[in-house]
């Protein structure tokens, strides 16, 4: 294997430590950043993520507000909670865990959240601010990927970047961030013709599709940096009853060609939660008219 493995877990720990330092300072001034996480229904995977987020929030010294609502919660009741959180000065960030039950709409839910507290960066306002190059709250996973890329490559100007996947949560904001860094950006998706050939152009290859091991080693340009965002959970081949996580990239073969690659787990995933905390800190600083934390925004 040739590639260096990008340790997202260690990098995320560093981000969280930096966030904790800022939080301690703010607390000295009587301000405690607060994050509210809303979970509707009882999806087991979501429960695990929400528990992770709660622990990480408390660990950096922030206030964590967890709101678990039953699966049959009406839109009116969900919106009433969001309205209360929007108005609560102790809450600086609001995240509604997705997916929400069928009878609710993610789009309408996101639209209800005050854009200044939209730490997922999903609102039309934040997406528009990012696209026009203005100060936004940026979706946590792309922000985490950008931090890893800057750390590894420094200046990204002129690099060929290919983003596979075009979701509002990841692909689109990732492409916007790379464009802002002066990359030449290609967005690929399910209708892209000859995806392997498109991927082979990339100095920076980012895969966020949700198809286990789709990106093969011969899709990777020698020396490229490969960021694997995809997460597929499947039964563990050796441990009955257990599951394991698989990325969108076939790790062994891609690592032969790449100069650097993120693993799954331990790559992008931990950065998502670290950046959620960073965004909450950023939203808190903005709410109080204070300077933003350096190195923790886009
Ligand atoms: N590590 C982390 O923190 C996070 C991980 N994820 C993971 O990233 C993955 C993507 O998430 P998300 O963006 O929300 O997913 P979506 O399902 O919203 O989007 C998937 C994208 O992949 C494209 N796609 C599907 N099949 C193919 C194919 N055969 N070839 C090329 N492109 C294809 C789709 O194209 P089209 O638009 O044409 O349908 C779509 O744009 C998932 O595995 C998810 O679990 C997501 C968020 C955070
Ligand atoms: N409103 C909303 N915003 C999100 O950002 C959001 C969401 N809903 N719903 C679900 C997806 C998925 N997601 C992940 C977060 C952390 C890890 C993570 O920490 N992964 C670890 C492994 C964790 C494990 O072992 O299960 C890793 O890759 O190393 C993964 C995925 C955020 N999402």
C-alpha cells in the first residue's frame, strides 16, 4: 500500500480541543454556547448518533439540549418546539436529525429553523450565502472534508476536484467550498457518463454516494487525495450479529494509487460531529457580535 491514511479521528479530536478552548474563554465572559438536537421517532442508528452528539457537546463544555419526540408527532408540535428553540437565547445551534418520519417534510422542517441557528447549513438561506460567497453556516461534513484537505494539501488552487454525489446535505456544499478554494470542480452523479474516466481526472476525489466500495483503484489518478464520505452498514462477515461500516471507496485498491486516503470508519465521520460543535461555536460568536474562531470556519 502506498497511500498515507488520513486520520480523521485524530484530526477531529484536535478540532474538538480547539472548540473546547474557545468555549472555556466564552464561559469566562458569562456565555455558554448551546446546541439543541431534535430527534423524531425511534430509528436505532439515529439514536446512536444523537447520543454521540450529546456526549461530544458536553465534553467541549457546551450546553446540550436533547428533544426526543414520538414518531407520530404532528408538524404543528414539531414546529412549536423549533419556534421555542429559535427564541431561546441559550440555544445557538439547532439540528433536527434526519431522516424524519414519512408524514413530516425535511424541507419544511429545515425552513422553520432560524438560519442563524441552522448548524447543518441546510436552509435555503445558508445554501444561498455559501453559493454567493457570503458568510454562511456550512454543512458539517463538507466543512470537515475541507479542513482535512487544507491540512494535507495546503493551497488547493488549480487542482482538479471531482465530487461524486450531488445532495443538498453534502455534494452541493462540498463543490461550492472547493470552488471557493479555486479548484476546478466537476460534480458527478447517477447520470454521469463514464464515471471511472471522470474520476481519473481528479487530484481530489470525493465520494458521497452510499454504494459500498463503488470507487475502484483503477478510478484513482496516481497521487490523488481520496476522501470517502459514504457509509453503508452491513452484517459483519466474521462476527455474527454485528455490523460493520463500508465506505464508497474500495480501500485496498484505491490506496495503491492514491497519495492519501480517508478510511471508513475513522475518516470523515468523526469530522462531522467535530464540525457540528465548531458551527455551534461560530453561531454563538455571531449571535453575540464577537470575532469568529479562526480555523474553524470555511
Ligand atoms: N460521514 C458522514 O459524516 C456522512 C456520511 N454520509 C454518507 O454519504 C453518502 C451520501 O449521502 P447523501 O449525500 O446524503 O446521499 P443521497 O442519497 O442524498 O445522494 C446520493 C448521491 O449519489 C448519487 N449516486 C447514486 N448512485 C450513483 C452511481 N451509481 N454513480 C454515481 N452517483 C450515484 C446520486 O445521484 P442522483 O442525484 O443522480 O440521484 C446522489 O446525488 C451516504 O452513504 C451517507 O450515509 C452522509 C452525510 C454525513
Ligand atoms: N440533520 C442531519 N445532519 C447530519 O449531519 C446527519 C443526519 N441528519 N443524519 C444522519 C447523517 C449521518 N451522519 C454521520 C455523523 C457521524 C458519523 C460518524 O461519527 N461516523 C464514525 C463511525 C460511527 C459508528 O461506528 O457508527 C466514523 O465514520 O468513523 C457518521 C455519519 C450525520 N448525518
